C-alpha cells in the first residue's frame, strides 16, 4: 500500500517525552518515513524535550538507534538518515517545575510556522505542560497539542483533564489521538460503507442480525505493569479503540469528511449506547484474567505472576453485548471482545446478515449459513464476503459457503504506512477528522463508567482463562445464549 504524498509547509515538532518509548518506537520512525516520502519542506525541525540532561548530539544518537531498531534495514538510506538527524535538537525541561521552558522558547524562536506539541508523556503531566506552554507564550495561533490516551480514567478525571488542556488550547488545536483511526483498514471501513452504493441499503436492523468486533492480542503485559494494572482492558481498549470501531460501523453517513461532520455522527452513536446497569452487568459483560498457558513460542506466565502481585483483580479480557438504541440498530446486538494472551492476534469486524426468509432447496441442500461480511483490520488486512454457492458436481442441489476475498496486501502491494504517519501529518495539516473531540471522549466514559462501577459494586471478578485460548468460557456463553457464535478467525 502506498500513501499519496502531499507536501506540507515547514513545521516544528516538539516531542515531550522525546527519549521515551513512544518517541522511539513510533514517532521518530514515522517522521523519518514521511521525510523519505518527500512530505517535508525545509526547514522542518524536530525538538526532543524531556527531563534527562542530553546534548543535541546524544539525542541524535538516541534517534539514530531508534531508526535502526524500528525501521526495516532496506528502508534506511544513510543520506536520508543524515538529513533526518540534522533536523533534531534537544532541550531539557521539567514538566512539573517549569524549568527549561524558557530554553524551549528560545530554541523554537519566534516563527509563525505550525508548531506541534506532542505529549508522549504520562497523562498526569498534560495539564502542567500545557500551562507552562501558555505561560511562556509558546502557544501561537498555529500551535497544536497532541494528547495520547488514556484521557482520564473515568468521566470526572477526563473532564478535569480536558478542562486544563482546554484552558490553554482551543478545541481546534487539540488532537486527541486514537491510533486505531490512523490504521488504513479502519479508514477503509468508511470507504467501504460510503464509497459503495452496495452496502448502505443493507446496513440496518432489517437485514443485519448482529455485529461482532474482536481485537485479540497474543502479547501479555509487556513492560507496562504500572499503567496496565491500574487501567485494565475496559479502559485500555474498550473506552477508545473498540468504541471508535463500533462508531464507524454504526454511524449515519456524515454529510462530508469534514471533522465535525464525522465526529457529530460518532457522538450520536455513543449517546445511543444503552447503559449497562448494575443488574445487567453480569449478563451483558464478561471480565477475564489470563492464567499461565502457552503462546506460539512456548509456555507463558499468568497475569498475576507477570505482575508479581497475587491480589490484582484487573481484567485482561472483556466481552460485552452492547446495544445501540436508535432506529437503524434497534434489536441488533454488537458483541465486543478484546483481550491479551489470546489464541491469535487478530482484529476484525464481522457483520452477520439475517438468514434467508425461506429455503427453496429443502433439507438435502444442507445448512444455509447467513451471509457475513468480515472486515479484517490486522493482520492479513482485507475484506471477505461470505456467500452460499452450489457445491459443484451432479447429485442434486447442495449448497456450501465460500468467500469473495479481497486481500489488501495483494490488491495494493507496497509499503503499508504506520497509523502514526498518517495521524502526525494530519496534525500538521490541522485536519481533525481522525481525532476525538472532547464530547466524544466524555460520551465514551459515560457509557464505560457504569460498567466499571457495576463490576466494583457487584464484585464481579475477572474469570481465569488459560493463556493462548479465546478467553473465559463465559465469553462464549455470552453470545451462544443468544443462539449465535463467535466468528472463527482463519
Ligand atoms: C494500545 C493499548 O492503545 O493499543 C495496548 O494501550 C494495545 O494495550 C495496543 O496492545 C494495540 O494496538 P495495535 O495497533 O497493536 O493493535
């Protein structure tokens, strides 16, 4: 896959947490790729800002290593790398005391070009940093701030955080990132729905039986012990990525791709989600926590052992039966499931259509399965439409399912740009379509909070599941109780 390159005017990109994990794994490599694609005009500058006392040269060494570790060897061109490193500099700042912001101001200078402040730091620091930026008159009309999730841990804290940032930046300058929206295949959902006349007339409760959204991972805790144990899968994945996917499936056609047109529609979906109250939570939600088991590479520890704390009740798996209460979707369940240490890494959306109203073939034709549209977000990105066909050969009319299969890798060979590449350049261009507006984030928490509360009030414990499986058996029961079954990812 290739992305079209529209060059942008020179800009300054300031990364708070410049020597952190996100900067190393995603931001610096993505910026490098955009430079190689010819998207930068000169002089574009990248300034690392962190607490560590580094010289410019040491930051360049850090960035060089980041490129070597996170860009494929055949995509590293030494001339391009040299140009890239040349645009880097570093300023030591202390987000809490404000020390270093005057130096940052000097480094940035008085230019009116686009200024991106990227918060690749813990959310507790977003507020302090935005206040210091304002106090040091670093926020110009052309400045933008990028904030990563988690935006709060519930509605109240999200509200507070949005208030602080909103006090120092206008909403049009705030880019709340959800990297799922930068994925090519996620954007393809919109292309599929609104770039084809075919699906829209079918896209409602008259013809769709239910929707499944699965984001399954094989990794465990990785190095994120402190963050993850406080968050859990509901906050880490459902509040943002899963609900954004649900919105893109369920929203009404926006009038255009204008940021607010799209976000207005997503907001309506979030506000139509039926609240899961305390009594319903045990029936509509499942929490799980992985126990020791196996991954493709061998035996793996359980969550508690990985964590080194036997008393944690944090969930690493969630399944939810959600309902969107509006005309289009009344009566169509949306089954969501996500978890760590599952059987395979797969993210996909399954739209299952209704059964045919009448079978003209009789019993000898075999079972007639409902049509399914499977949108595979990762890996093996593509779309499969399952249909029934005649089993070839004589001997009567037997039917069997087959799939019309579009693999994006085959249809669109080439490099598949990382979600961050697209999103970073959208920030520079000031395009907020793929970023969450304040009211969206808060509406998502409004739906999540009662579930979290119900779990705490009911003491709904996370049920154990063996690492390398598809989660607790209750997740299978959740959908099978309704006479449906999880799509088997192949
Ligand atoms: C992040 C979560 O937002 O998304 C992680 O914090 C998760 O826990 C990751 O692993 C998944 O992203 P991707 O792009 O690998 O599907």
